[in-house]
């Protein structure tokens, strides 16, 4: 092979691709970054950032509506969705500007256009071939649908369309009770819409611990968010006023819109991966625990690799790959140690194993759990939020799972991740001083209880 154009050639500038580019450049490697859209990918433009901005606007709406219970006289006059969108787009635009500047400042060559893998170390963009000593596939994901269910962008929409709505729908059916479905259901309910979630699996947020799912379902019932679990979708018809959704059993649910939130699929088709012999399964790129594909010098990161489709996973994998290429021999990423957060009202967050997985790994007699109710936490009472901290540990061993439910608990997952990743025992965490009054204290109290010295009520 003649001298390659770059040390590292990256296809896709989402969380995984740009993190890899920034770290590789920092380590003195020459970097080419191919992107057909905007730098930042799904997360920045149509994923995590804009949805969380919507969720914050929804929280402000709820707080205004419920201000009376805090002795504050305020009334909610309504939702100006154009104003909400301007706020959301402003956040995205500032972050995009910052990222663009950062990439430019690091001397990374951005190659604009649709790239395709055309050789083991070659990516062709609009007719021009670029080569790299190492190639990193980071082509991201798209909003999936179900067989025969066509997303028209008007009545039947994906999460990307949902971010661009110009007015709040009066009623919505959300197909899918996973993270994306629950977050949009939460937003729209806060904005005043009637919401029904349809989920084929037996519970909402089926990937979370069963106790967390139950707590979220209770909270959603209280908020008058309807949901039908163990209910597969059958068909949808558009009507003069909206949609008529038929579910298994023949029931028809009518609404203004149907949001299809059945997960995200890998963007790999037509990119030349197959032709070049990259090992794949159901459209995903297969890698080892060092993010290496079966082709020498070709790595893959982010949503195209089987596992959690989370921006921070792709980001960490991108950094890992850059360090691996630079010869720093980084430690493989523990997938169970990746924190997971659903930013609904209330939030659900977790790291490590849920009770079912811990039982499968260590046996029913090999684990202990403790649940600390946020009712005993001063700050949670001030915020008027309900929920819990649930800990799972190996009997006489380290904490192997932390599960949180309640408003703002996503902010607590940092300490929970350290506890899990450092294989801490309850006795290691119990003496740590947690500031009072914070929700963070609930983590401390839960570990006190697990260490056998509960100060307040626990179950």
C-alpha cells in the first residue's frame, strides 16, 4: 500500500467518530473525518441534546402549572412550541459551533460528503479515494419502523419529525415504551396532550430493573399517561383528523399523531462494508472487546456495534480506539458499567446488573438487595419527587447494580458508576460524607442500610 493519506480515517462524525478524531489528533496522529451531514451526528442534532431541551421545557411547564403547591402564584398560559423550538435549536447551535471550532483547532481534516468503504483501508467520498493506516467505521443509526408501517412524516412520525413539530398535538399514540417513547410521552403530557403508549413487551422500559419499570408505570398512571403493555401493534390508518391505530385484539385507538419509537437501526447498508468482507449480523458490525472488526486495521464504534445505543458509549469507544491505535493499550470498556438514563418525569437511571441478571449470574442466594425510598430524603421532599435507590450486591461482596427512580436522579449516576466500576463494597461507601440536603445523600443512606447500619427507614 502506498503512503496513506491519514494515520486514522474515520467514517462518520457523530459521538463515536468525533471523539475518536479529537483524541487521535491530541495523540499526534493525522486524522481524516468523513461526514455527509453536520458534525455531531444524531445525538447533537436529532437525539439526546434536542430531546433533553424539550424535556427541560416540559419540566418548566409542570413547575408553572403546579407552582401553587410551593406558595408561588403562577399560571400556565400555554405552550408556544415555536418558542420552545427556538430555545432547543439555540442550544444545539451553540454546541455545534463549539464542536466545529474544536475540530478545526485540532488540525483534523474534515471531508464533507457521503463516504463508502471501497477497500480494506480506503474510503471514497464523491469519487475521491482517501486512505488510512487505520479506518474507523462510525456511521451511526436511524429511527427504525416496523415491517409494513410507513412513516409519512405528517401523521405517522419518527422522533426526528417529533422534534420539528410546530404545534402541540391534542392526542398522540406512542408506539414503543422504551427510552425514546417514554421521553416523548412525558414531554407531550407536560405540554397538555393526551398520550397512549403501546408496547408489545410486558412492561415499560423493559431493559431496566423490574422495580424501576413498575415505579415509572405508577408515576405515569398518576400523570394520566395511558399505556398498554403486552400489546403488539397491528396496523394504522390515516383519517381526516389523524390516525386510527389497531392493536392486537382488535382495539382501535384514535389520535392526532402516531409516533413510531421502536428503536434505532444501524446505518450500514450501501456503505460497502459487506463487499469489503466486514463481518456483520442483522446490519450491525461485529467487533471484539477492543472495537476491532475482522479486517486488519478496521475498527467500528457507536450505534453500528451491537449493544447499548448511547452517545456516551460511542464517545468512550472513540477515545478507546484512538488510544489503541496510538499504542497506549487502554483497558476494554465494561458494557455493564455504562450508565443508562431515561429523562422522563420521573427520571430512571441505572448502572450495572438488574436483579434478574444478578440472580442469573450469582444465584438467588448469592445476592442481597436494599431499596431506600426517597421519602426519607430531604431534598427529594423539597422537590416533591418520589422514587427510590435500589442496590444489588453480591453477598458479602461488591455492589453489582445501582437503580434509581425520581426527578433529577440522572445527576446521581456519576457516583453510582464509580461505586460499580471500582467494585466498591457497601462498607466502603457508607463512611463517605454526602452533603445535606441533597438527593445524593440517598445513595449514602442506601449504602448505610446495605452495610447493616440503616439510619432511616428502608425496605
